[in-house]
C-alpha cells in the first residue's frame, strides 16, 4: 500500500517586504513513514512578541493593601430590629406577609446576635441569629438594627 504525500510545502516561495527581526531558527528534515519518497523541510522560528520586548517598569513602592472596611457594628454584638423600618423595607415586602404579620414579632422583641457583617452593592448588611428561637439566621441592613447593651435571654 502506497501513501501519497504532497510536496507543496517545499515548493512554496514566500518573501517578506521587510527584513525579519533577529530570531533563532531550527530546521529539521522530516522523512515520511516508510523511509522512501520525498522529504520536506520543517522550519520553526521563535519570534519575541512586541508586548514582552519592553521590560516592566521598576516597582518603586510596594503595592498597597486594600483598606479594611469600617463597619457600623461588631460581630457578637446584640441587636434587635426596629419595627417601623422593617415593615416599610423591601425585605418585608418581598416576603409577602400580610400587614403586621404576628409571626415575626420575635425579631422586634427578642435579641439577636450579629454573626457576620458584609458590605454588598446595596449597602451594609449583618447576618443576625436569634438565639432561643428555632429559625435560620437572616441578612438584614444594618440601618434597621438597634444596638443593645445586654443579653435579655438565656443561651441554650
């Protein structure tokens, strides 16, 4: 079984209108499988990219670390939710409870503990957990939280 190879690679002449930049060239003679027939030359040129030609500017000053955000409250702080602000907020309206829903009274009356504080695109939020109330923690805006001095309930 004979295999045919095209020799169009070696007969193609290409000339550039400008002289090439100084590069290193590696030429290798490649024989087709079976050892008989024609040969062709394979040339590989390593060209330095224009981006890497310029050395990076020397670093005169050490890169500044990003500033730590300043939060309005601390983790572990005891808070409760201001009722009027919460009832008029998008957080309450998005849940779909009827006006003055009694199932959420614990967030106004009981104390919650700040587990985490983050600054999102919409403002500063705190993750609040109500200890003694079997419910999941909730992210609430810090502007509707009232700081409390002491713990009025017993931890379980």
